């Protein structure tokens, strides 16, 4: 009886044992393309499938591949220039470049709340409008320049006003309730006749990592989305969970995201391979189309990986084995995209490498330009974006009274107007002021716990529901986090939200 020889441990080249994983991943791509010797097909026409059976056309693929390369070289540039103190942010998108598919298959008018590994999404969304440069805008943000259009040099965030990417910072999960609130606002505006700043069939997009899905703030958004859908109310939000299997250094149990989300009755689950543009494209397309058509909360589980660590300060070689790192880096989605480009016949090896190096040069040139741009240096510059102090404008708006007939109707005649009544205690005065505001601002909404028929714990909202009905005064589920998320979302869509949280102690539950 023969005994099988023990499996040999693969030999790992010396260069793969280095500390600088960014350099290693960079060289991996170059070597992979240079050494590639697979079969080559007849190149497809722009409108033909990039590979047989793929929903991704050749034209789609070439744009997506370029967006992936832009994202990767922004990461590599940041790692190089951080040590020279010319870049101040190194959390990268490497391994998550498949999120470019989500950007391509949605609209630039779909409000997007993105987590920090969204470089490829942004590069792809920048195609939606002419004359925009994702590399330069990103370089300004990396350099903390006050010319950065997203934050004005305050923090590296993904954001763009014309592209409807609302800047989010410290995105552990705090943006999920806001995204849901925005989705609900799109539908709420239609019910009260409010003109939206985006098309009526828009959806809200919200991306986050697998580890963040466990956060209480994320769970409250999933729960509220399901609570809404259960009542047959529209909630067109696309939750995109970019599952790379790890948060900082804590691994997500294998299969946890699918197990936790695939069978929720009122959160529609889709899976897509974000490591493969050719195979993942159709599934992303299905998820987006489903969310837009059904107006139901949709959960897109996007397979990703994380290479080059959590950030530039994360020396993974100190806490992960070389074998594990090499295995993770072998799953780099850019290697798969390069293989698709080569196998399909769309690009030759020299063309792929030429595009790779051209984009590298563009990123470093943009970084040089961004480094020369001014930075914030004065207190006045830093606080300038805060709400301006304009007492004259406030006084003029407060005294504007072009809604007299509405006031008379709501209060019940001239003699019952607040200014013609004797002084009352504060709760009644607040109640009168709210009635006045609702007459003046047809986009005003009031919501919270017990605010509708009951009129609130202290009767501050008494009578508002009867006067202005369900569409403008309504109870929410008993979740203070969602109450504030709704307020932020409604405000994003140009509504005037007035949320009520009953007690200061309850606010502490919501203030994340």
C-alpha cells in the first residue's frame, strides 16, 4: 500500500516577503500581464459581450477597467507621497474596484452615500457628466487642498455636488440611516407635491463593508427599511455590502453576510462577484433594476477583497502570514480584469501596460499640481462653510407673511390667531408656532414617536395631524436613530424636517 507524499508548500519568492505590500501588488500586476500566455479570442465589437455569455459589453468593460486602474493608481500614489508628507490619507480602495459596476449601472442623479473604499465607483461616476476629472479632484482631496471640491481641505472624503455623492466621513455605519431617509424622502415628496432635485424614480445608494454591517447604526437602518417595506410603503434604497471578509484585523466569519441577509423577508437580497467584471455585471444590473422598479429596499452582497491592508499604517506582514498575504493578493480583481482584456482580444499586453503606466503618470502629475494649491490656514477660512450669520435675511424671512389666508383657515379665524390671544405657556406657544410654520412652508414635515394623533408626550404637536394629515405629520417606529436619519434624508431632498425626540436621554441613542 503506497502512502501519498505530503503536499509541498508553494515556494514564495523573496520579493513577496517584503513590508511594502503596495509595491508588491504593483509589481504583481506588471508581471502578470507581461507573463500572460493564455488563449486570445477575436476581439468583440464595442456592443458585443466582452466574453461569451457576459452581460458586460466590450465598451462597458474598457471604461470599467480604466476606472479600476484610476482607483488603483490613486492608492499607490497616496502610499508613495504620504511618506513625503504630501498626501494625508491612505485608506485605499484596492480590492474593491468592482464597485465601479454599481456606478456604471446607476445614474449620477441617484444620491450616493459611500464608504471610503469607493475610488473606482467615483472614477466611473465621473463619466456621467462632461468636463470632470476624477484624478484631479481626488488628488486635491488627498492633499488637503482648500480647492478640494468635496470638503474644501477639511478631510479626505468622496463627494461631488453635481454627481450627487453626498460626502460622508468616518463611515463606520452612520450613513445608512441617512441613505434610507433620503430614499423615503424621494417617495414622501411625491405625496405632498414637493418638487424633487432628482428624478422621481431615483434610488438611494449606500455602500459599506461587511464588518460595518454589524454596527448598531447599520442594523437600525436595515430594520427600519424592512419595517417600511412590510407595510407596503416604498423605500428605494440599494444597500451595497462590499464583503472583503475582514474589518481592520477582525475577520468576518465565512458565509456570515449571506446567512444574515439572504432570507430577510423585506430586504431583497442579490449576490454579485465584484472580483470579476465579466460575471458580476449581470447580477449588479439585476439588483439595481429591481430596486428602481419595485421601490423596495434591496441588499446587494458584492464580493470583494482587501489588499494593501486597511491603510498605509497597517503593516499586515506583522500580523498575517506571508502565505496568507500572497493568497489574498493573488485574488486581486485587477489581475482578473487584465486577463479579461487579454483573453477577449480587446487589448494586447503592451497596450494594457501602457494604459497602466499612463494612468500612473496622470495620478502623480495631478498630485504635484494639488501639492502646489493652497491649504486652509486661517480660522475664517475653516468656518466659512458653516451657516452664515445673516440677521437681516433671517428677519426678512421671519416677517414674510404671504400665507395669511392659510393661517386664517388653520387657526379658525382672525380672533384665534396666536397674536390675538392672551399669553400662554411655552408648550402651547411652540404648538402655535408649528402650526404657523406648516402654513408657511408646504414642504415642512413633523415626525417622531407619538407626535401624530396623540399630539406628543407634552401635547406640543396636538392638532397638527388633524390639520395637515398623515403625509406631513406622522409617527415613526420607536427608534431615535432612524428619526434623525429621516430628518437628514428629508433635508437632502429639499424638505423641511422637524423631528421630535422626546427626551435628552433618547437623543443619546441617536447621535451617532
